[in-house]
């Protein structure tokens, strides 16, 4: 456990549901996960998968039913550790009667920043999230996307080593999303540890070094993008040769590309290149390129979540057998 | 301690920018000004009426401020989810409760000061415009410093009501907190009746229950010394100290209970 920026050990959370006869429902089921220092982890999952619950547990907004977690080697809730952590809640909301810069000064003060330091830091951050011109407007007049940006600035007011972002792109327009993506990239380049929950997979692909996929409170897959076993859907083959007749005779659909007898062929997954390449060579074709076509992260995500949902058979009660995907990052 | 002060300052800043607060204070000040006109209608009783109305306005509008802002201190933070950002900072949960309470008490102190100044201004104007002969009929001088005793006890009572509102606000919705706080405020003024309940009812169990409820609920009647002050009856320092001490103990117990509940609460 030592050395990890974040470590979850069989973290479990049950909620009571029902007024007259309350029964426990498991929101998070024995999740174990380690995140290395400087790593960007995308915490993925459909709505209700347990992403926000995990982040709330790490911020001690809720208490675990069992298991535990550490941030920077200290149990969650440790005040000194909180000074080194930033958190953006999902759909953040702040105080109507404060301006953006006053809000940041206030939160900066809670971190022990002096007045001038908090003001300097607030100005820098509001500029970074594109709200410099709006900094003296009351928050009640802010749009959802603007509040999201203020939330991001607020999460970074203490220059944190570890940043938790719950759906950071939520409510943002394309320009805003790009700005925030660049901001997260710069945080990553600074060597900060970032965990962000999302169901926008393109963000995960662009930003993260590892992904963890949650479904119904259980961690179903975790790993580096390069290590995840993406299904091979086929191959893209580029060849040069005389005509398409020979390709058709081999059962391949080809598209002519440019001049000079160059063809692009989509090879289906059941036609393995080991068997196909000698046949093409014997027909007089030269192989220019052969590229495997893998499923996207989105396909992978849907496949795992769907598979988990079918095995769990919709049951989410306490007696459910956990399927814990415990993983530590590559060191 | 710094965190508590910062949270208190924030509550004060948020409160003084709230339109509700301005409206309440403005209305109270207007009522005090109007009491001057009402006083003119009753020969010889004008000063008493102004004092009575002024103190009552301070109490009632102070109560509205205490309840309407007090109930939102925690429950609105939870409802609007701003609590997530706040508790993710290096803030202990008890510091949040104490900071919120201190902030509202500061707001109340400033508002009661404004209302007291308005009251003294009206009374001062009256004293300035009346003849010496007319003033001879007054039981006490218009700008009687004893009014400050009544104002102080109103403030202490409102501190207690604020603690009640904050306590309810840690585990219930704003509307429910308001209903419970107003309910307790009303019951608190008739609490003394419970003490003598066992002499009225036949059942010993009911008598004991009434006794328990008497000690459990806040007794707010002793804080109301308007009549004594207006009718020139002295209020001893011992009475003031004892009543303030009672409020201090009750506030302490309420804040401890609020911290106990709040520290264990999940913010889903």
C-alpha cells in the first residue's frame, strides 16, 4: 500500500432504503484499487455504477460500511492530507451571493492561504478556466457550465498533489470541454495524481494513463489502455497488385486507393492474416501494410458493463457475490 | 480556530447580502418609526408604547432572522450540495457547525444593534421635542439605559433560538426545521406552565412526564423582561447572569448535539 497516492482496500458502502422497513442496498462492493503518484485514472461507469460514491468516500462526505482507503499514505479524512487534495463534486453549486473570486478567496482561506496569496491564486485560476472577465459577477447569475469552471478553479486553489474530479466535463460546451481537457493535461504534465470519473470515453482516451470500469458498485475491469484486452475486430490490409478480380476470388472486399494498383482491404476477423498472406503473395500482390482493427474503449466499456449486468442478474442485494477486480498499477 | 472564524465571516458576508435580511431590518426600523405616530394617539403613554413596540419589533424580527437564516445554515448547504466542496477542504465537521453558529450570532448582533439604534433614535427625538413638564409624567427617561438589559436578553434568547434552528437544520429539511423551531419557540414561552402541571392532573405519570418535558425544553419566558423595563422595575445583575448562564448551558448542549449528529451524517 505504501507509495501509492491513493489506495482503496475492499471499500464497501451500503445505504438504507425504505422508510418503514429499511433494507440495506449495496452502492459499492469491496472495491480495491491502487493509484500511483502522477497517474491519471479515468473512473468509468454508467450512471449508478458507484463512481460518485467512491469519490465521496474518499472525501469522507460519506462513511464506509466496511473496508478503508488512504490518500497519500494517510487514512481519508486526515486534515493534513486534505490540504494536499483537490475535489470537484458532480454538478457543483456554490453560494448565490458571492462572486467567483470571493468564493476562491474564501476557500483559499480555509486552506490557510493568506489574503494576498489567495487573491493571486484566484486570479490565476479564474484566468485558466476562462472566467477572468466574469470574476466579479455573483454566482447566482452563472450558467451551469460557468459553475463547473468555478468548481474546477476551486478544486485547484490549494495547488493540490491529488485531484479528484467528478464528471469534470459535465455541462460544458465544446469550447469549455477543450479548455478543461487542456487544463487536466497540464495538471498531468505537472505530475499530479488525477482521478476523474466520467462516462464520456473520448475524454478518458485522451487524458488517462489507466482506466477503471465500474458496474453496479463493482470494479469490473482496470488497467492501462495498452494492456486492456481489446477485441480484434479484423485487419486493414493495404496491398499493391494487378486487379480486384483476384481479391474477390479470395473472398475479400477491396477498395481501390489512388493510382498504381493500390488497394485497401477490410479483412474480417475470421480470415487470419497467417492464412491469407501466402495466398495473396501467390496471386502476385505485395503487402504494403497490415493493421489490426481493435474495438474502441467505448465498445470495451459496453461489453464489460453489459456482461457484468447479465451475471449479476439485476441483483444488487447484500448477499451478492462480489466480483472484485483488484488491481495495482505498473510501477 | 482560524477555520471557525473564516466560516463565521463567510456566513456573515452571505447573510448581509441576503435581501430577506434587509427587508426584515428595514421593516423593523419602519415599525419603530411608526410607533412614534401611534404613541401620539395615546396621551401620556407615548414613551411606553414606543418602548413596547420597539422591543417587540426587535424580538419578532430578530426571531425571523434567527429562524430563516438559521435553518438554512446547514440544510441548505446539504440541499444545494455546496457542503461537498466545503467538507472536502481541511475543515472538521465540528468547526463547520461552530463557524456557522458564530456567523449567524454575529449577524444577529449587528442587526439588533441597528434596531436598538433605531429605537433609541426615535426615543431620543421624542425626548428632544417634548417639554420638561411633559417628561415629568414619564415613569422612566425616554432613553433609559435599562432598555439595553431587555435588548441584551432578547439577543441571548435569539442566540438560543439560533442554536435550536441550527440543531434541527443538521438533520432535517429547511421547512421542517422552521416549523420545529417556531414550535419550540412558542412552547418555550409557556414552558413554566408545565412545571405546575403535576398539581393540576391526577395522574402521577403525566405529572412526571410534564416535569421531564419542562426540563428538556428551553424555557424562554425569563428572557422577556420588556414589561419590567418599560415600567421601571429594576432587573438585577444576578438575574441577568443566571438567565445568560442558563442560555449558555442550553446553547452548549444544543451545539454538542448538533455536532454529534452532523459528524456522523452521510451526505448522499
